[in-house]
């Protein structure tokens, strides 16, 4: 593919691009570019928000460029301040290492493992002594740091900003120096960090990296960015049924955005779907079903995606109970609803069980249970339903 055509495809869906002219010049050099993505393993699993950027990385790979995936096992211990109103808690080395292993494994659900260089930034940042840190810090000013929106806002509101937070973008920038990045990509909340990277690369005698940022996607609630912290995420590790079901739960306003950022559905098809939704020519649910199928297929294959779609149609659209479900074996007699959820239905804690009940997410057969103190006398074959997608059949012990 010619440099001009590569540029046309690579800039699709970009929010910030610094700059198209610079990228075109490097593409014309006829060498594989070094394209960097840094991810901090602050949580142990990846979600569809990460997939937006990983898919763009895969595009670079398909055009013959070298992808460098930097697992920030060192920087995760500082905590990225991007978009935060207060200092992030620091992870321990043990936590960061454990999460890093999961990240590197899950990334290959999208990236080509054979064409990916994985680096852990503890490799060079752990080796820096205090003099090295001071020399790095001397290459950027406090005034420039305070240009960052979240720092500026906190400074004006007299809210604390730790010196460690100033060091985070410098550490991330130094990653770009070490791997000699031609391009750095990431979510649009990383724009400031990438700008610091350009400046620090120049300070070390390198060409400034090109910046390409991509949109952040909202989670299943439709308002907040997808995050495990907000419990609105769709994980790479979700079962096919859960992944399909969660995608079907997103608000209709997100259908087109998800299609553009998370699928290979053609621009023409997406434009047609968008028109049909606006003119009410089709039920948005039907388009969302194609979206859910396509994304589930990417992570689990065609057969599992078909099974998940059939399950959704049978259980949710047709309001049927699934034929097969896990069983809960109980002794005859009464049992508290909280005990049932926490001890037998895989709910993580009694407080989480109470929350689900109070939010109307628990049913016995078709009856909602709203009293957290409810005592139940369950019969053989009764159905416990938690949320929209979890079912258990009660089995009375002899």
C-alpha cells in the first residue's frame, strides 16, 4: 500500500494527529516505523476501551510496521494522573507484575504476536538512580506541566498535586526515548503525555514522535468512559454470552460509535445503518445485534458468537428461560436471600448481594425480591435469576 493510502486509513477515527505531514514523510522513507503503545497494568484485565487502540496498532502491523507494546510495570507503581482530580493510589511491584502478565497475554487477542515487541519499562526505569531522575526532570519545566488541564484545575482550586505526578509523564516520555518511537498512539486522555514525549525525545537528540490519539468509548451505562472502576466495562475475558449480552445493553446512541471503533464493518454499511436509525426505518436493536455478533466473533470465533446470539434471542428477546443452567443444591427449609446469593450463587460478598437485591436485580421465578431480610422456602425446580444474564435452578437435596 502506498504511503498516501496508508495515511488515509491510519488517520481514520483519530482525535489528535501531530502531524499528518510528519507521518507521511516517515512513511515515504520506506522502512518499518516503530509504533509505541504504553499500557499501565493498573487493573488485571483489558476491556473494549483498550481494544480501540489495539485495533489501530494491528492496522500498523498489517501495513508492515513494528509495534512495541510497553507494559508499564514501573509506571503503574506511580499512577497515571490523567483526568484525575486526586492522586492515584500506587500499586505494589507484586500487583503490577501480576497484572502485567495478564495484559501481555490478552493483547494478543488482537495483535499479531509474531510482529509485536513487548517491553516492560521496569527494564530501564528500575535502573535509574536519583541523579538520572534529576537530569530527566531538568528537561521539562513546571510551567509546561501546569498547562495540563487537570493539573491546572487542581492548582487553581488549591488541591494537592504530588511531585510524583509530574514525574509520570517524564517517565512515559523516557520510554519513547529508549525504544526510539516514531509514533505513539493511545486514548485521547494521553495527549499531554505524548506531547511531553516529543519534547523529551528532542532533548535526547531524536526525532520527535508522531502523536495519534483515539476516542475514549463510553461503557455500558452510556455516560462514563469504559472502566472497571465504574463497573461499566466489557472485558476481553467475558464469556461469549456475557459479552454479547453486555453489548446488547449499551444505549442505542453508542451503536454507531462502537461500530466505527470496534469492528471492520465498511464505512458504507455504517453510514447506511446510521441513516436507518435516524429515519426509524429499522429497530435499532436489530443493528445492535449485528454489532454484538461481530465483536463477540472477534474474541470467541463464529460458532461461539452464533451460540451467544441464539441464547440472547431465546432468553431475552423471546423472554424464555434457558434450557440449561447451573444448579444450586439446598437442604429443605428456609434460607435468607443474602445467604443464598453470597454462599451459593457466586456473589462476591454479602454487601454486594444486598446491593443487587436493593437495585431490583434478583428474582425467584418471575417475582422480584426487594427485601434484603427475606427468608425463602424454595422448591425443587425454582429459578433464581440475578440481573439479566445469570440463572440458577434450585435442586432440593433428598
